[in-house]
């Protein structure tokens, strides 16, 4: 047995075959749900694995998962791992051009997709030369274009449930495509052993990692059931898939929803006695708070032990609102990435005024981005992690060389986040270097300003971007979604609110009110959109010089306030 995700999963199955493993709930009480034990999920995954092998796929080839959350997603990931195929996540919001790029870049040999994406798949698939086998989940719409695809139920029915696969390796790959906030998506290549220890905590998120593969099942057999994990973001993002495998490594239960509907999430927490919920920042937590203040105010959350966020920060304001409704739930801001797995967890004193402060693991450092040596206390650098890190980016040797390096006989990954470290080893994350705003020579990181903005009682959500400015190079622009029913704040009101929380040069000089903040399905910020909206409102090119005042059109149906030239110097 190896540190291979399929080997490890099968060892857990053999320890607790009749324990419930996976529940897919469409709507609580509707009856539209599926429940599988570990043994049933194992056999279902074997069937799809055998189908893919019978279709001619060979060890090491790549299989795309263009799917919403559901049993089929988990089943297909496990099938790939069992057959030594490489699962590749596909963002289901991508349109034809983006899909064609990803299909080609990932060298997909097969694709499993939801029927409602048939039109987009039919347009993009012919442009991927290696893609030769399609499996469709559900019936194609009546007006969908013709596509040579095998039905998922047919594939499952024709595949053997036997677990008769050959030996596997800890070197088998798992690829996570990450879009980030800029540029085309990149495929992060993980050895499965490295992913097990860096992203799945070595089988023990709150204890000692296992010292040999067999120990995982021994721990499961010695323990009991009782925990229910509920990853609410899309499985197409690495966080939710890894959360699912963390639960499986414990021999516990996973609950899934096809899509994120806050009211249904709360009903499922109550019905399924969920103990742990994972989500992404305020974009997913705030709607839960709103529902608990409204139609779901009587929801029983007594089973819930923890609620964690990865990929975006839960602001102090929204955490406090949720804590008032569920005071016994542990709220955790975790920090990690597709390239590093877990780096650490926010300290209790994180927030506006102190920054996003992390208690990092012993594999994380703040380093000089050029020399890769640790930076002095208080000096800005880039976060980096050593040891169990990815091999690089698939099909991108240039980006791999820029991001991964060797030091002290170990492999390191250089992350995109700027940070400082204090005398006690606490790391303060400043923000993504690529989003840093240089205004008059001062550096402003959007995340810190966003935290301050979201503490305003009338602000529902916010993104911050730098807009070209003839005097300061760039000025800080806030794109704000106002809380429903609240009065629209003025730029002056926003500035006054921020002044007690931020240094003068960090205070927004432009305010754009938008009907909604654009984010990915998992809640991650779309900074390209925010910059474009703010630049349009300011009458400038997003990458150019000023063409007029900031009082122009806000774009995206919003409106702008403030003159960038007049306000940029205030408070510097």
C-alpha cells in the first residue's frame, strides 16, 4: 500500500464499508437525494473506472470533470484515481473560448460533463486534438447540438464493480486547475503523496500525521462515525474536493448540494445534523446571516461545531453577525492555495487595523522574491512553502521556473501573496502582489481596504482596485454593493468611515456603486472586473492615463462618486 489517494480511500472502505459516506441533497424534504455507503461509493467508482479503461484510456491520461456538485463528481474523481488516470477540474462558468483553451492546455483525453453544458462542450471539444471520449451526465436538452457522448448511467451500468486494478504509485498525479484573479488558468501538478500531506494534513488535520499508509484505516476503524462535512462551494475548486477527501480520510460523512442556495444550506445543516461547513468568505457567509435574520430564523444549528473559510476572508463584521446567531460555532479563516495546500490559520486578533495575521505551519516562510532568502522582521516579502509542494504547472515550464525553486536541498513554491513576519513568527498577509496599488509611491493592498469597507453597516460587499491617475500614478477605487434597503453612502461618508481604520493613503478616492459584486462561483474576487468598472467610471483606460473626471459612467449599471484628481491627495 502506498500514499496514493485511491489506495488510502480503499483502505478506509474496507474498514467501514457499511458506514454512510456521501449524501447528495437537491432540496431537503423533496426526496431528491442520494445516499451511498463507503462500500456502495467504492463499487460505483469502480464501475466508471472500468468504463474509462474499456474506452481505451491509458494510465496517466487526463480526464476533465465539467460538472456541478453531485455524486457523479466524487464518483468520477475516485474512478480516475483507481484507474491511474488524472482528474482535471473544469470551471463550469467558462464559455467556449476558455473551455477550448483548458481542454487543449490540459491535454484532456476524456471529459465527463453535465447535460446542460452540452452546447458549450459541442463548440469547444472539436478544438481539443487529444479529446476522444465524452460521458454525459443526464439527458441532453431537446435543442442541444448532436454530440457523440456516452450516457453516465449507461457507462456505470456497463462497468464492472470489481476492485481489480493494478498497483498504484504515490507519484500518480492529481491536477488542480486554478484561474486565480488574472490570466488564463494554470494546472497545478501534485504528486498524490505530496497532496496527502500538504492538502489533506496527512490524514489528521488536528493531530499527528500518519507515519505509514496503513495507519489511516487503523485510526478510522478505532474511531466512530458522527461527523458530517458540508463543503458548500463548487467541487470544481480545489478547496471543496480536498475537504471531501479530508472527511473520507476520517471515515466520516460528506453532504453535497448541486448549487449554493443559502436557505437550502441552512435546511440541510438542520436536517442532516451537519457538524462542519466550509465556504468562501463573506460572499457565501453573508447570505446565510441574512437568511437567519429572515425566513430561516428558527433553524436549528445546534449540531454545527465549526464553519471555515478558505480562498477569501470572512470579515470581522460578518463573523460577528453570525457569531451572535450561533455563539457556539467555531469560526475559522484558513489560508492556503492550490499551489501550497494549507499554510495556516488566522489569529484571533486579525482584522482592520491589524491586518490578516496568520499562525503559519513550520513549512511556511516569508522570503525575498529574488534571493529566496528569509526577509528580516517587518520587511515585506513573498510567502513561500517547502517540502510537500507541487511539481509545477502543467504545460508551462516558464511559469514553473518563476514559481518553484530549490533551497537548502528542498523544493519550495513561491506564492503570490506579499507578507511580513514579526518577532514571534506571526505572518501578516498584505495581499496579492499582482493586485497591489502603487499610489504616489505608497503600496496599498486591496484586501485590507475591503475589510474596512465591509465593516460599514450599509456595505454588503466590496472590491478595491487601482485606477490610473495623472497625479498619483494610481488611486484607490472602491466598487461597492450596498445592502438591500440601505441608503447609498457617499464617498465622503465612506472616507470618514475608513479614516479611523486605515492610513490616509489607503482611503478610497473614488466610489463606484454597483448592483452586485462579480465573483467566481466559489466567492473569489474578480479584480479584473472591479478595475474595469472603476476605470470606466473614472473615464480612463484600465491600463492607461486619465481621460476625464471620476464622475462618469460607473459601468455594470452602477454610479460613481468623487473626482479622482481632486480627492487623491486627501489624507496622504
